[in-house]
């Protein structure tokens, strides 16, 4: 009955979902591109050869980057299988094209109504469905079960807040979770939360996070291109990054920048908003503060007088972290749950985050215990922490602790690939 009511509600709200796509497309035209495919209409034909197909869903850029090492291994080790990647956001779709191009099938994620999910699965006929992190869709699960297709949740995480929300749905959550043949949890805490809300104990595995298996080799090549385009002046000042910032947070970052300047520390800021379409609003804040800026999308050499380089491009943030001495991880000084600090740590940055990290609580806690990250509560503490980065050999010790933390936690990709293979 609960799933029937859920399906009825989702079906009735479908016109509003389309309207929401159109509204969002005012600022991001990609949302209206081939919108009908979200209803499994006019689906593209499969073009990749292979004996069977694996469907991987990654909502947006963050989830895609998290699962990219696993997809790369699938393509390398299972050449007889085709891989379909779906996304929900235009930025995720663009990043899929950049990372994988014609090596994978690619389309939009379907709306979670019984007719749509059933038609989608019949069209693609996957051997295996792979969801990423926290993607739990009742009708996808039900349609896959009806068609005899196993579903796995990889790199699975579940915050305490999300667990409380799912627990309120009681039996509906339990029945939905029972549809997973595998839940590969990032940590013991995630494992406990999934079990507590009704996951099948036989489906649970604690494997660590794929994100620790980050391969910087390709990004180093990208970094060299960036350095050649920006010129040697990019490192003419101490350099720090504010990565994946959200509304309300950029002003706090600017305040910290100015506090450093007042102390006589002239830095250069790499400011990367979570959503580059907000660049216009950020420029207004910089102009009001009297800071000079350039946009990365202009693809010109850095001016020696430039205070802030706005990273308004997609797919370059990780490489830019390779330039920075320190990195503040956004979404954490405002209550957005934080973002993943692993890439910054892998590059050897002095990593800093705010207190709002519920989405990555376990990773941040473990990093903090190992001295691989520092938590600040406001812009004043952020400025204090940044100032300490350039004192003595503090930066080097922080970099070593951060990189050591990452190196000792690799291997989740291999473990999850082996678990997925057992489902085929």
C-alpha cells in the first residue's frame, strides 16, 4: 500500500516536475535538453557492443567523480560488457561526456514512476543496476525485481539525519532496502545505519570509500595545461582554494581573505562555486569588496595584480587543488552538509572545513583524529588557520598527514568490483 501511494503521488506530481525542469532551464538550459527521455520516451538506441549491459546511476558531478574509478575498472576488466551512465543534472551529464565520451551509453535518469521505470529497464535490459551513495528509488527497485535484475548500492553512505528520515517511513523503507542485492558501505557507521532502518544483513558489506582510490595521474596532465595557460605569476603569492562554495559562504571566504590581507599576508584565492552559474552573484561580492578578479573560463594568463581567480569551469577543480597550498572545503560554513575533502588531501593541501559536515561526518572525524584536516567555526577562525599554514614548516607537516591518511585507505574500488562481479 505504501508503495502504491508513493507511486500515485509521484505520478500526479509529474507535470510539476516537468515545470520545475523548465524553470531551472532558465539559468541552466541543459535541463530542458531531451527532457522527454526522463519519461523513457524517445530513448536512444544502444550503440556500444557487448554481451550484456551494466547501468550505473550518478546523480551529478560529485557522485560521478566518486564512482568514476569503478566505471574505469569496469571498462578495462569487463570489455565484453557495455556500461550505461545516467545523470539527473546537466553538470553531471557534461562531466560524463568529458570523462567517458563514446566509451559508455549515456542518457537521463528516469522519473521514479512504475510505468517509466519499467519501460526504461525493458529498453536497456541491464544485467545489473548500480546506484551510488544514497540513491534509493522504490520503483526502480520494484521494476528491477519484477524483471529479475539485481541492484547494488556502491560507495554507500547514510548520514544520521537521512537515517532518521528513512526510519519514519517504517515498513516502506524496509521493503525498499530489501531489494538491494548488495549495499557496499563506506564505513561501519554507515553499515550500522543501513541495518538499523531495515537493510538485509546478508546484503551488507563494509568496503571503504572509492574516493580514497583517486588517481591523480590524469589530473596532473590537466594541471600542467592549466599552469601553462595561467603562466608563472599564478604562484607569485601564497595560493589557497575555496572549493564548492554555496550561497552565503562566498562572503565569509572574502572576509577571511581580507583578514589575511590586514595581517600583511597577501594571498591569491582560487574561488570555485559549487554551481558555476552563480558566478555573476559572486562577481558582485568581489567588486563590492574591492577585490580584483579573473574568470578561468576566459582562458588567459593570470595578472600579477589579480586577487581572486574564479573557477567557473567544470571538471577542473581537482587539478586546481594541485596548485593550492591550502584548501577550504565549502558547504560547511553554511548548513549544506559539506563536501568531500579527499581530493584536497590527496594533493597534499592543508585541508580546512567548517562545522556543517553531516554528509561526510565519518571521513571528517577520522581525518581530524589523524591531524589531516582542521575544523573552523567561522571566517575569523578560517583566517587564523590559513595564516598558520604559511608559518614555518606547518604546511609540509599537514600535507604529509593528509596524504598519508589517503594512502592508508585505498582499495575500495577493487573490493567493490569483485562484489559486483559476483552478481553478474
